[in-house]
C-alpha cells in the first residue's frame, strides 16, 4: 500500500455508500487507485477538515464539528484521523 493506510482503505471500502450510490471500489487496490485519482486527503483533526473545506471554497463557518464529521465526504478513521473524499 502506498499513501493510504490499510485501515484507511478498509474504512473507505466499508463506508463508501455514504458518498456514492454504487460501489466505486471492491478491493483494497481499487480503493487506493480511486482515492489517488480523486486526490483524497487524510487530516488529523476536525479543525483541519474545516480548513480543507474553507480552502476549497465551501462555506463551513456555520457548521458544528458534529456536522463536519457527518458530512458525506468525511470518513472517520479508527485511529481518530479523517479521510476527505470529494466525489
């Protein structure tokens, strides 16, 4: 595995339905290729999630931390970090 941890890839495979109507990947390798193609990022905190969305032009000032964490593009990883995938 390259840029994304196995834990990250497994979480994306398991939870991809929160963002996509149909599966975009079925194996760890497909998940990694997909995440690389859409330039998904892993950040360490909800503050970094907020910063990411602000930098991409999204208006997140009114969003609570809970709302940010529940955004369909945000995948909470078991180690406490966050995967952001723009579909």
